[in-house]
C-alpha cells in the first residue's frame, strides 16, 4: 500500500513524525462510505447514526466499548454474494470471522451455507438451526470427538486436511455405516500478497496437502479407495485480505489441473471445487476491494476456460467469504479517555477497550480508520494514535490517523470495518470484559452477544 510519509494540510504538531499515514481527509466530518456500513450516516446534529439510531443513544443503552452490527448491510452482502455466484455455485460464510446464533439465522434466511472450523462453531450453527447439509467442517487438527459429532450431525462436507485425517474420518463414517462427503484441501503453492500469518497456500505452513510433490494426488488415491468417504471435490484457500485476483486464478488453474489428472488416473470427474475465502475489504480509504459480481465472474471465467482446455465438465464452484461479508458491517464504538499529546510526535488517544477487542493491529500490523462520531468538529486535524487501556505499549487500535484537535475525554469515537476477526478473536487480557455485539436494523437495536460481566470472569475462576 503506498502512502505518503508526510501529509500536506494543517498540522497539530510542528513536525510530523515518519509514519504510514495518508494526508488527512479534507473534511474529517465526512464519513467515507467505503469503510462504513451502508446505513451509517450523520444526523442533523452531526452525530453518527446506524440503522437510524444515533450513537449517543446506543452508547447510553449498551455502553462502550461495543460492536454495532448493521444487520441490513449484512443481509445485503449475503444476497450480493449469493446473486453474484448464482444457483450453480455455493457460498459458504466463514464463521470464524464472526459467528453467533443470530448470524446463523440470517445466513439461513438469505440462503447461504456455513463453514465452521471447531466444535464450538458447529454447535452454534446446529443450535441456531442451520441444516447440517449446508455446513462444511474445516480445520487442520479436528479432534476425533469433533469428527464424530460432525459425521453424526450429517454435515454436508468435511474438508480433509491431512493423510491421518483421511483415515480418521473414513473410519468414523464406516463405523457409523455412512459415506461422508469430503473434499481434500490442497496447498497450491501460491504466495498471496498479504501478511505472513494470514497467507495459507505457500508450502511451508500447517494447512492442506501439497500439490507440487504429488502428495495431493496420493491423498486423492487414498480417499477414493476408502468406503467411508465420498470424495466430492478439491479445496484451496490461499490467504486473507487479498485484493489481487491473480492468486485466485493460479489457484483455480492448479485445482482444475488436479481434477484433470484425477480424471485421467481414476476415470472420475469430481463434481466440485472450493476456492476458499480471503477477499479483501476496505479498512481505510486506500483500500479498493472488488465487488462480489467481479469476483464471481473472474473465478467462473477462469474455471470454465481451464475446464474447456482440459475437456472437463465444469465443476460446481464454492467460495467461503468471511471478512468480505461481515467485516464492513460493524464498527466498534469507544469512549475517549486520557489524551496525551507528545510534542513533535503524535497525540495518544486512549479508549476504554483496546487489544482485547481488536488484536488485529498488534498481530498483523493491520490498518484501521477512526472518526469522531458523537459530534462534528471544525478544529484542525491532529495526528493521533488510538490506544487501548491494556498494560502494554503494543496495545494499539489505530496506528496513525487524524482526529479533530478539540477531541476531549467523553467524546465517542468509532473504528469502522471491525465486523470480522475482532469479536471472534477478542480476549480477556487484563481481565477485560469482552464487549457486546449489538445488531441494529431499521430503528431497532438488540444485543446478539451480550457484554461479559465480572461475574462471568469469576464463574470460570473456580478457585
Ligand atoms: N476458508 C478457509 C478455509 C479459511 O481458512 C478462511 C480464513 C476463510 C475461508 C475465510 O477467510 P476470509 O474471507 O474471512 O478472509 N484472523 C485473520 C484472518 C484469518 C483467516 C483464517 N482463515 C485476520 O484477522 O485477518
């Protein structure tokens, strides 16, 4: 991402430090629609509203910090993905991004399927009524107990991640007298241009079975030979927060090549391929994500072309977007506490949350935007670092951003695009209480995941 080191425009300090920040927006009061959910706007008093409700009311009713999830936007994004891929493909929402029973019901109503990767996610999905055949079960180290539950529930597919798991799942299914539908996760050897910790298709990492050295072909041989398994396809997931479609195209090409090799060796044309998730979203004004219809077209064009070249019947495609659906639909609302100007450096703005509700900045060097949302301001922009209340200096929520220089304790600020991997990766560090998730829709707000309480902490601490 190219960003200017020294922004033009008004300054708070005489000297601006080196950093990765763009020039401040011409008007800090304008909410960039790229990073905010669709029903977010400012009301006549200048306060941010979502689903028609002003943040001051939300803060009063639900407290801060809290995640506010724009349900209409979530549903619209589900529909956009489903429409873009059409009836001949399947969209699996990746529950790891954020999962709750309400979300499962929305997915079910909007016609999406669900990818889960743990017993906990599976329980949530089943409890909220997701039909088991619309669930895919992932993971590089599913326990025997988890596999038993998934097979017993009748999940639509288990994505096999290792040779040992091929045998484990086959054994469990056979003992139960069923044939479990499975895919094999292959590592296609693509270097996705994203943070090392969220790239998954290069060879030196824990996921999948490598294509390059013939391991994937051997996994297919074994899976086809086992009675307990019905091999329906091949799966590839190359990483996360990816904007460049080139990686997906290489991955699709390699997966189709494998299908052709399987056809040549076994005389079987596997009916499905899954190209995983990983599509990027806008966290800041510099990010330019693709729309679902562009993604669908790019993927289906490449698969169709490669299949024609290999004289294969075009398989059914599935995709697993998590972040691209839920990420843009929520923001985190914080109350400003201590403000500490460091002359010649930047101003540290402390909020009432931090790395316990958003670990992504500390973990992946992720970039976020921030805005003053309880009011507007005509004060000049000041360079800030939004930090949490935890006991370490890496507790940063937004590394470099501009807020109005008249910012004061008690103001509400919000960080947009926190719907994915924030609540789901939240922790109790320093015995922080994980914030609630509040769904807002058409003038109504309701808690879908409640705030933790100190009683919750003590209940786990059995002494
Ligand atoms: N499918 C598979 C097999 C996956 O492993 C993942 C994400 C997805 C789909 C969904 O990817 P998405 O569309 O949400 O990017 N905690 C990191 C992201 C880790 C993603 C892990 N797998 C973050 O906060 O950026």
